């Protein structure tokens, strides 16, 4: 028997190594029993050791992919990942305004763990001023939240303040991922919801180098849940639990920062 499936869209860059980016999104969305479509924004030649090359796609090609997907599929939620540069961010914003693709999760990816830039310096302001106001949810880590708000984040009170600042930019719901506080035994994420309520997501810090694609996996899992109609707070909790299990029950792939276990 055939059945109507919830459909989600990943707007992101490709990771040839399979652990992060578009590939992590596809594996995660599939695992949540949601159909995944894609708008590819950039191609990277990459493995667990780092990013060897990156090629942003043209605005015209980005427009064409959005047009093809929107003309045929019924996308219920979407997310952005690596957006490369000003031209690509501008094209993505134009298309997000043109088509109804459901709630938008913005993972404001800037720098890969190995240090490679995934968003140009010039495009940070474009993301802040044009993309974030469209976001139903944004999922910055601490360095990304600092860049987007101009604030310095040293404490958990600073995290809460930065989340408020992001709401003032126009983001409806915010998760600030606290994983970059190196000295904490726990990884605490701060969640601020549209109605002003907030909560912390606490998980033990797991001692592993296999965390490549963690942010992509979190935002993709939440996007899949939103496509099913799961309420925001529950979608966020499911996302956090999915990532935690995927890190904890690790697999060994490659010789560097390995990927998560999306089957966990
Ligand atoms: N490569 C691509 C294409 C990505 O989109 C991302 C993250 O969004 C990464 C690499 C970074 O992966 P990580 O920093 O988890 O190693």
C-alpha cells in the first residue's frame, strides 16, 4: 500500500566524506522516516581529516533546484546548512521568500571543526540581516552566536542573553549549543522558545573525536520532526536525544574526526 509521506528539504553543502553537511542531513532525515529532498549550495572535497576543496554553486543553479522541488514536492519543513558566500545566501533567501517550504531551521554553519571556512566573513552579515529574520529556529554554537550578536559569551547567563538578542533579530525559537565550553563536564544547550519560555538541555560530555556532523545532525533531526508536525519543544528534545545516542554509540570511519552513528 502506498502512503503519503512527510517531506523535508535540506539546503546545504555536500561533504564527500559522508559525515557532515547534506549527507548527514539525508541520513538523519531518512532515519526519522521523513522523505528528504535537497538544494545543493556548494560542493566540498572533504574527508574526516579536513576540507580539501570547496566550490559554491551559482545563484542560477540554486534557483533552478528550488523551482524544481517546489513545483512538484510538498515540503513541510526545511533547513539550511553550509551557505558558502553572499551570492548563495542571497539566492537562498530569495527562494525561501518565494516558496512556502514550512518552518525554517537555520544552522548558521561558519567554520568546520578542522578550521575550514564554510561561510565567508562577508556573508555573516547577510545571514544575520536577511536569513535569520525568516528563521522559525536557529541553532548556533557559541562562536556562531557570538559572531551573529556581537556579544562575548563566557557564562550561561551570557548564553541566555545571546538567545534574546537573536530573537530581537527576528528568529522565533533559538537553541544556543554550549558544547564549546571546554572545561564543563556537561554539554548544556540553552533553548528559548517563541513564547518567551526557556529550558536547558543537559547531557554528559562524551570523550570522543568522532563528532563530525554533530550540528548538521541536530538541525536535520529537528527539521524532520517539524515536517511530521511535532511541536517545537518536543522536536528539539528528540533532536538532542538523537545526537547524543549517535555520538555515544560511535562508529569508526576514516582516520580523523569521524562521523556519528546515525543508526544508533
Ligand atoms: N562540511 C559541510 C558541508 C558542512 O555543512 C558542515 C557543517 O555544517 C561541516 C563540514 C562541518 O562539520 P563539523 O564541524 O561537524 O566537522
